[in-house]
C-alpha cells in the first residue's frame, strides 16, 4: 500500500510533528467539575495518565465514572457548566489549558481527533462523504482539491471500505452503521493526528462488525503510529486493543498499569471484583457463579469519606479506609503499575474465591412450549401512502423456526440485529400473529391468537423482560402502582390490600427494599429498574419468560446480580427462560441450550456444550471469535467477517450467510449460492443448517482455547 | 378639585392593587420557600424569565379574582357618569357623592365609564374564559391525537387530513359564519357546541373505564357518579331555552351560557384543536415505541389504557408548555373576536371589546383603547415568558 505522508503538505506537518518525542498526552492530577444549580458535581478527581507515542491506553469503568468527561477535558470541550478545577493536561508538553481558542482549534482539528459512539453525530447528513473528508486537509493544511481527493480515496481504502470511489460519492444515510463508523475513523485519520480518542466507538454496533472495526483500529494505529486513548466499559475489548490500561471508579483512577499486570496481577479490590463479576470461560451458574459487587455506585456528590470503593469493598477496614485522601501508590516490581488502595500489600491476591454454595441444577421437566415451522413474513409496500397500488415486498423475519423449550430450562437465542429475535418474541407474546406454522403452549395452539383474544391465564403465563432499563418502567407511575396494575390485570388478589401485600412480596422476590414501592422510577438505578421489570413479569407467576437482552444495557458489576436473580427465580419457580442475547459469554454461562439465528433462519441449535465446541456452523464460529474475552489466558482463533449483515428486505439467495462465509469455497458446486441448506442433525439434539460435508465439519478446530495455567 | 398628576395616578393605582400585591408576595414567598418539593413548578423559580412570566400572569389572575370580588375596582364597570365622557386620566369625578371614589384614575371612555375599573373587570372575563376554552381545545386535540398517533395508518391519514383542512380554513370567515343570524337560526353553532363539548365526557369515561375495568365493583358506581354529574353539566351547557337545542326542561337547566360565549368556545376549539392534535399525535408516535408501552401490551392492556395512562402522562411536559402559549393565543383571539364585535356582548368589559370601542376615537382620545391594549400585551407576554421558562427548566435537571 502506498505510504502516506509523501505529498508535500503532509511531509511538512510530519516534520513538525516529529520534533517532539516525550509523552503525547500527559494528564496530571486533573479534576473536573460540573456546576448545576443545586451543587458542584466533581466528575473527575485527581486523575493522571500518560500516553506515550504509539501507545494505546484503555480507560475502563462503569457508566458515570467519568471516562467521557476525561476525553472531553482533553478536547477542552466541557460545555457551559463544566470546568477544569485543578491539574493540567499537556499535549506534547504544552498545556492545553493555557492555549488560546485559535491554537486549540488548530490542535483539535489536526493533532487530536475524537471518535464518538454514535457515528452519525460526527457526520453531516446533508453532505457527501467525499466532500466531508476532503474538507479536513483543505482547511487545516491548505491542500489543493486534487490532493485532498487523493488523500480521501487513500484513507477510505485504508479503512477497508469496498468500492471507495462509490462511497466517496454517497451520503452518510446510504451507509450501514459499521460503514459510517469506518468513515468517521477515516475522517479522524485524514489529518494524521498524533492522538486519537475513541469513546466507546463500537457500542452501537453488532459484535461481528465490532470485531472488524477493532481490528481496523489496531492495524491503523500500528500503521500510522497514532497514540490512542480507548474508552470502553468492556474489559475484553481493552485487552484486545490496548497496551496499557487505567481502571476508573467514581471519578478516580484506581489502578493503572500494563495490560498483563492489571489483568493477571491486579492490585485493587475493585478491579478484582470487576473480573469476578463477568462471565469468563470456566464460570458456571451452578458450581461457580458470578460474584456481583454488592451495593451501588455512589453518586458524585454522595461519595463516602476516604476510599470511594469502601462501602462495597470486601477488604474494607474501618478507621483506615474511611479516612483522609488516598493516593495512587506504585506497585513494586512492575512497570508503571499503580493502585489506589491502602491495603494492597496486605491483601492475599491469590486467595481462592470463598467457595460459593453450589446450587442444585433445576430438574429439566416436560416440554411446555413447542414451535413448529413457525414463519413470520411482513409485507412492506414500496410506497407507504398508496399502499394498495405499489408493489409489495416480503420481509421474511422468521423462516421455519422449530424448537421446544422445557420446564426449568434456559434456552438462549443468539444473533445480531435484524436476525428476527424480536419478531419471534412478538409472535410468541401475541402482539403479531404467525404467517404459518404453529406455537404450542401446553399442547394448545396459540400462533394465531392475538393478545386481545388470549385468556388471562395464557397472558400471565408468557411474560417478557425488556432490554432498556430506562424505558421499561412508566416514568410517571410509582413502582408499586405498576406492579399492582399487572396484578389487577391478571386478576390476582381480591382487594386492594391483597394486591399490595402481594406486590411487596414480589419486591422481596427481586431483593428490593419494600420502601421502593412508593418511589418513582427515576429514583432507581438501572439495575433496580430492571429488577422491578422482573418483578412485574413474574406478577402472574409466569411460566415462560422471554428476556430480551435483559442485562446488556446494565453495568458490568450490576449485570451479574441481575443475571443471578433471574437464575434464582428460575430455580425456585421452574420457569422456562428464553434468553435473547448477542453476548456469547453470558449465554455460555447461564443457558442450557442455545439457538443461533441469522437473517430469520435458525442456523444452529444444540446444548451449550455442543454449540460452543466444534463442529460449528460457520456463523457461530465467527460469532465466537468476535466476542471479546477479558482473559489473557484465552487464545482465540482470529476470524474477521467481511462486510455487513445483509438487509432482511434483500436477503441473498441460497444460504443466508453466504455473503460473509469463509467456508463457502469448501462446498462444491454453487450450492451455497443457489440452495437454502438443509437442517443437518449432527448429534443428539444438535442441528446445523449448512451444506458443508461431514469431513469438513470434522476438520473444524475450537475457536476458544484456554492456555494451561 | 384639581386633576391628578401622573405620579399621583400611578401612586393611587398602586394602592388600589394592594390585595393583588399581597397575594403575589404570599405566592412567591411560599413557592420559593418550598421550590425543591414542587417539581416542575418549583423549578420555574430558578429561571428569571419564568418568574417574570409567572408574576405577570398571576398579577392578572389575582386582579381578575379580586376584581370579581369588587375589591380592586374604583367604580362600577357599567355605571355611566355623563360628565366624565372621554375625560383624561386623573380627572376628578365632579358632583359625586361621599361614597364614590373621587377620581377616574385612567379616565373615562366615550360612554363615560371608568376605564380603570373596566380594565380590572375585563381581566376577570379573560382569566375565566381563555384557560377554559383552551382546556376544551386540548381535550378535543388529545382525544383525537392519541389514537391517530397510536394506530397510525388510515385513521391517522384521515384525521391528519381533517386537521390540515381546518387549519387551512380562513378563521375570520368562520367566525362571521358562526354569528350570522341565518346560521344561528339553523342552530349550527349549537349543534357544533353539542358535538365539541361531548369530548370531555368521552375523555373522562374512557379514562376511568380503562383504568378500573378490572374491578367492576368500583368502576360501575364511579362511572355512574362522575358521568352523571358531567352529563348534567353538559346538558345544561348546551341546552338553552328557546334555542334549537333544548334537550332538558328549563328547571333542570343549571345555567344558561350566553350564545356569544358558546360561539367563543366553539371558535377557540376549532382554531386550536388541530394544532394540539398534531402535537399529541407526534408525541404519541414517539412514546409508543418505549418498552413500557410494549410491557403494557404484553400484559394485555387495552389500547385506551395505554394511550391515556401510559402515553399521555409522559407527554405532559411539552403539552403544559404548549398550554401556556395557547392560552396566550386564545386571549388574543378573544380580543380579535371582540374587535369584530363577535362573541361577547357589546357592553362586556373584556379587553378585545374595549379596544374595539376605543378605536373609533383613537386619534383624539388615546386612553380608552391603550389601557386594555397594554393589559392584553402584558398578559400574553407573561404567558409566553412563562412557557419559555417552563420549557427551559423542564430540559434542565
Ligand atoms: N413491523 C415490521 N414491518 C416490516 N419489517 C419488519 C417489522 N418488524 C421487523 N421487521 C424486519 O424484520 C427483520 C427482523 O427484525 P427484528 O426486530 O426481529 O430483529 P432483531 O434481531 O430483534 O434486531 P435487534 O437486535 O436490532 O433488535 C428486520 O429486518 C426488520 O427490519
Ligand atoms: S482502600 Fe480499603 S476500602 Fe479502598 S479498596 Fe483498598 S481495602 Fe478497599
Ligand atoms: S451453506 Fe455454505 S455459505 Fe452457508 S454457512 Fe454453510 S458453507 Fe457457508
Ligand atoms: Mg430487537
């Protein structure tokens, strides 16, 4: 590939940039506060980090811990009410706080670039991609139009977009989310910045797309020698992208060091707790459950005295941990490894986890729910207003879905956006009726009974837990009222007092204090809201609960607690849980059987062990490789899927996965492109929808391997 | 007696308003004291703009209320003292008895009535009618906007088309039609009122039924009680002895609303509800995608429960702001109607009518028109500032 930096203007800036060789970014005891009408909110306190040339530093922490504030502080873009109250941010040795507005603008455009979570936030919807890209060198380096165009073409090629010329001529909305994010990265790279700040750049994307973007960012970082500040809540992602990492908790850096040091020799109780609460390979819901971090994240103005993590820390020592300010201290023997814990030298970091009570696995009972060749097609008309006349297209949201779910069983449904998970849930709930096939609930057909015609018992039996905790509760009704309403609808309790009593019991069930009954949803944290959502779903003693990504929007430390709660209720009530998720780590941890979907098709179905070990469906294999795992011992096979998920409006002919499949060439003839593959029974209860021969399946190697300790 | 100087006039007006000042101070002190417990209303007191707006609005509200209790006024609003015809502000009332206030503080109009007292009495008319009429417009807009946004499809297309049709209709023409004697004789305004005023009834009925249908023992008596009272009010409102719509015998008819006011209500609803409809429709389309709506659907709630109890309460923010703005429009509309000699009776002290009366001699005697004009201006300004303040504060946290 052509080396960039050969054009005259670029060489000049290159020389200018090369003079300096100290740390690119040096943040020293930075404090940032936001001033609201009620009080000052200290968002970041005593925060230091150093980014050396060519280094990628990860910033991890739960939501609200101040990660993005640090990034905005570096950009000197804290808005009206934010202010740096102490410390300095030095970029290449120069204090950003002392610079004039003019200098800052120059630096922001050409030397520091930022990439946000939502790609459309950085793109102008009314301007062609090419023009937006060309603006950067034309404004900042005074490049000519021709130079700018060549450069734009170069970076678009660099970010591995197909058909760069056509892309330059497109508007942002004509591209998919993943492609948009690539353009944003291309735009950031146009001026060859010395520092790239990425604020959760892949959170809005699907796992397989995320994996390819992460790959791209790593490659480019290496190629251009750009330093990176990578902000994420996902430890696995940081492991894959960064050299060093800084863990933040409640506005402070609590541990800082190289990836290997922090992952394998952590020296802060919060880091340890964080690792214990995420489902790494080896965790098991019955024998080795996740350990949730007790309590909640303190609000910025309600931080405890002394150590911020104190109230949730297992090693808390009264009289020491709750006094004065605690400083970062270096860990001896490691390279620039520091921790903000008074007791780190006393704690036995290798002590095994206190043996958790091994819980009995619930007995899997009879089949309660059975789907047979369920199909759901939508007719979409090309023209919404005059629907009758225009041509109609058929979207096949669900194609011949068959499976059974038993009592006390957890069936995970895995797949990326548009694969038909939500459609399936809607049909099951009765919000839509099936196009063909049947759904048998206790041997009764319910596929064509819309919810208005279902009897109360059926409705109460099949309930749902929703994804977004901030959306799942009506913001204008108290928590108790919302649960009582469900009880009223399900006809439970004779009097208001009965129902209130039952509601309080439900709060007990989800381990919320009874006082929460009279609170408004906005007074609850995300995890607490999700618990109320669970209580509401179980109001009518639901037997089948569809959980649509119930924990994906929650913080890592809360996820474990909510997951555990679901498992516990399941054990107690023998519920059938249909767990919709794209997060394979959590699926492996809690499900008994897994169903993998792609573009409306079930491509693989089997027990968790069968799905997570070879032979795989080629899509499952890629999905497994794409999921970041926060464990340095794990060796993953590197499979990057090309391209995006095709639109369900225009599915490819033949196998739905053929546009991205790396095994396609192994199938003789043009079978993959012409014929929908048959469902193949691999082993008892294991089925795969693929044309590959048995010999090829036998060749497959495991994607994830754990190196021996 | 000498005419008063301007300083004296202002001083005396200030004294006349004493009860209003006291009320304002009490309200503000209490509100600021408890502002942290008062939700959005409390937050209003963090915004200077909002506080100014609120003060202006409350000033007129209290003026209206105390005026109706004959407290602020100096003279009877209809009483004519012939020598005072078109007299300048501050003119002493000649030959008045002991118990009569000795000055026309803001002068006399061309029928020799006290401009100041008419302004105060006019405030009561405005403060009473404008919010009530706007409320009706909201009920109509909400009852139609919710299903349009919730169901979408054909229903939405149809209702939106109707709304646009009405918005495109020349309003002034409509007003003239409504008050043309021939049209009144056909009873069309009464029939329109009959239709429009039934909306609040439907609204309340659906509201209560969707909420309590699971408990028939509570629902049935509640509905009978509430609808009974509302129905009676409704019938009294629309039925007028001697008009085309006389559904209940006179002795059951609680009150007779003058035909003019009915026309005012009909026009206000007609002009405002399409816009309210569009706002509610938009908000509904947004809110119906939330998970709590899906949760309500999956537990088998009916569509009206979802619309009225899950969606509407969460749309209240923008609606409250719009309500304030819309009271302002309605006040102007009242003025416009009065200006055309429509709506309220000619001797009514409301500001629009008064401005219209004063207009004829405007080049010679400014004060009879300028006083109500400034009052109208300040009230509408206050409402707009209040709406701005509310909007601004509801966005902050
Ligand atoms: N009402 C509808 N009309 C037309 N097409 C629809 C409708 N609902 C869903 N689809 C299409 O069906 C396909 C499957 O959608 P679905 O919402 O089930 O995906 P999903 O796996 O839940 O995605 P995500 O994870 O993003 O929620 C999509 O391509 C979607 O565009
Ligand atoms: S200082 Fe004390 S409370 Fe804080 S993390 Fe260390 S041991 Fe825990
Ligand atoms: S059928 Fe062909 S394209 Fe589809 S997954 Fe199998 S090998 Fe790949
Ligand atoms: Mg979905």
